[in-house]
C-alpha cells in the first residue's frame, strides 16, 4: 500500500494561466518531485514521507494533470516549475522526475539554470523523446488506436504496459502499483476531451544543449524499463559534464513506486554528493 498522505494538505498556487495543486512537507534543502505523464503527485507518496524529515519536499500536479487546472493558452512545463520555485521561495532545488517529469526537470535546467541545484531523471532523457524500439512503438500505437475509438479502458490497458515494461506480464507487477497508476491515469484522462487543443510549447534543441547543463545529473532507472527509455537516460548522462546512472532491479518505468526503499536509497546516495 502507498504511504498515507492525508496528513499533508493539498494546497494551490495561482500562476499565469491557471492554478497548480501541490503538497509540501518537511524542511531543509528543497527537493521537488515531478510526476510522469498522465499521473500526478501521488506517485511520490512514499518519497514525500521518506524525505520530508531531511528535505523540504514539494510535489505538484502539472497543468492538466491531477488537481491542477487545464491549460487555456500556451505554456511550458519548465516555466511552470520556475514559477512554483519563485512563488514558494524554494530555489535552488534538486529536481527529481520520472518520465515526463524528468524531461521537465532537464528543460528547467536548460531554461532556468539558476533555479536548479541538481537533476535526477528516471526512464527519460530530454523532452524530445526518441522511440525506435518495436515494443514501445507498438504500445504507443495501441494507445492512439484506443483513444481514436473512444475506448478509455483499452487506452488504460495499453498505457499500463509501460508500468510492467517489455520483459514482464502485468500480472507479475504488484497489484497496488497497477491500481494506483491506472487510477491516476484515468483521472487525468478524464480532465480532457477529444480534439481539445494542445497548448504546450516545446523547449527546443534539448539534446544539442544538454552538454551545457553544469549541475550534477543522475539517472535512477528501472532495470526492466523499455530499451528506448533506458537509452535516452544513458544518452543524457553521457552528454552532461557531471552525469551518472544507476538502476533499481526488478522495476520498470516507475521504480520509485515498485521498490521505493531501493529507489530512495539511490536517491539519498546522490543527494549526499550535491
């Protein structure tokens, strides 16, 4: 079962273009947790509890996810992180992100370097992903087909394949992790309608600019994640001047959820060096 967050109130912050929902706990060096696409801050329940005694932990929902408002105009996720850090006086912070959240952390380091003390990614490189492996391409195609057909359950089934990764059947993944991922993903999907405009503005030339990231970068990947996800994380840590990588065994795209104690140990080890 996930850690109980009921004692940590959900707060909201008004920034340009909408309201962001977040939870904050603890005191000390700021540690900002950025969730994966279609999930929300609750994927970090175990880390909020584990790190709050030593850090000021902030976990928020990106626009259009969880309890945050949908976008009504152009926005960049990295700018939303910057606005949050400024508003909460929480910079410079260590940014920790899985998948989309990791990409946002990298974007923030590129666009707002003075706000970032270090970056931790999992299963991602930059916000310009490269998918070439047949397994990942098949999953993405299945998601698109389901959405086009209005098959919400089918989309969730396809999306869940990333939770298990290409080397396991979902039946071999902890049932509570599967339940939590599905619940968050369906909650976010339910905030949106077919054909609504995508207001995201991309950060460009991220791979070309990655070598200019001067803060430490660590990839804490699930060892059973898809080859493309692992390759992108490896490429990132090879490009930056101070990059390192480690893996959580028997976990795929959400190692912090599958094996929180092992993920937390790897993250703690990195934090002690920055």
